């Protein structure tokens, strides 16, 4: 009877040893997966950015520098927020990279946080 118990223990131990790497990988992948809240945050930030971009375009040819500067400030703020928001899918990460380059966002105040967020996205999708 003791031998049967030991066989069961060995089988359980062997099964656990074989399953552990798979379970660790799956839990690590799930931990980095974006949630529905991340997806909603991304869409809100993207909408805010697009609105700020359209508002800046409305005054692109104005001679009132104050109005233009305020709109540009809103665009930069919306851009920073969007770049810091977790990308819910690889296409969103690609969009963030495009905006980073298009706006030379590495020169913005707070760009280090934006780049760190993009880096986290890339590692999460890798």
C-alpha cells in the first residue's frame, strides 16, 4: 500500500513539474494582457487626441498666436495621455509609434513616461 502511495506522489510530482512552466507562462501572459478597462481608456484617449487635432486644424491659419498656442497645448496634452495609455492590441502600439515619430514626441515634457509606456506595450506583446 505504501508503494502505491509513493507511485501516486511521484506521478503527481512529475505532472506538476511538467505543467509548471506552462502554467507560469500562461499566468505571465494573462497578467500582461490588457483588460476591457484598458481598451476603454485607449478609446477615450484616442478620441481626445483626435478632437484636439481637429481643433488645432481649425485654427491652423489664424494670426492669433494665443489661440493657436492653447490648441497646440491641448494637442500635446492629449498626445502625452494617449502615448501613456496602455495599448490594447498591437495595432494600437503601431499607432503610438507612428504618433511618437510624427510629432517627435521624445522632445515633449514628460516624454520619458510616454516612451516607458510604449516599451511596456512592446514587451507585453512580445
